[in-house]
């Protein structure tokens, strides 16, 4: 359970990213692959929506295309996320009964968040933490980054990483977006419904400089190696 595969795939289109994550989930369910951590980015930029959201009710696809955004559905839940080309995203698939994680969705989510915080603090030098109490939910919560949910990663109460989980018979898939750069204001014009404020802070705001894919990849790898005690092998 400690030997995990590491996949790095920067710069893929949104549909390819979601198809690959879902394939990893199904392959693990069928016993074909080991636990896997994938770290990736988006090219071109993309708007994604949670599996419970209805595309036709949430996003103006034609408007998104005019602004240069792909549109894709995620296999996990949560709200709408604007993935620009600076963002770094992780996904992991592992067993529901992996002894490295506590049992249950919320406890496992918390443990994974703690590992990511460890890597961000060690390698990026920001004062991130895991928010223990859910913030008041906005009446309009279309956006993933409108408020931090329980055990999500924040800096000074502002959301930095948004994650969600899908659980099967023997596997879990967790996807998470590290907020590197604020979206352009025009991006919000693709939303069909009123929405709460984008209450998030980006790494570039915190650090006052650009943040590279490789820098965040190293932070995530460090977090999982030291925070969860896994051995990651590229493959």
C-alpha cells in the first residue's frame, strides 16, 4: 500500500484530463493498477463543473468558447472551477481500505489535505492550513472557490485548494485544484446563474511571483511522501 505510481502530465485538454482520471479510477477498481498520484495542468484553459451540476443550466458554452475556454464535466462533485493554464491539479486513486488513510470520506479527505499542506509549507513556504470548520455556505454556491468547505486548504481563511472525492466499490478518486492565478474577470460571464463572490487567494498573490508546474509538482510529491509515507515511482 505504500508503493504508489506517479504520473506527470502537464498541458492536456480538459476532456483528456477527466478521461484519464476516470480511467485510472476504473482500472484500480478492476485491480489493474497500483495506487496512483497524477499531477497535471490544462491547455487550453477550461471551465469544469461537478458531476451533480447540469451543464445546460450552469454554463454558456458558446460564450466560453469565444473566451478560449473548453468546458468539461468532472467525475467528482463540487462547483464550477475556472482552470487557467497556470493552475496545477492533482488526482489520486487508491483503495477505500488503504491503511495509510483513515476510514470514511471526511477523515480520508482531511488526511490528504494535511499531506498537501505539508508539501506546500515545506517547498513553497506559505502559511497554509486545513480549515477544521465549514464556512457558512453562500446562498449562491455555483463556484467551487466561493467558500472553503470542511477540511479544505486555506490561507488566512481564504480558499487555496479545492478538492472532491468519488468513491466506488473498492477505490476512491480524489481530484484537487491548486489555485495559482486569479481568472480574468471576463471568465465569470460564462455563468448562467448568479453566484457568490470568488472567495479565494492565489499562490501568485501570496508569493508575489509566478509559480511553475515543476515547483508545485515537487511540493505535492514531498507532501505525499512525507505526509502519508508513500513511495512514489514515476510510471
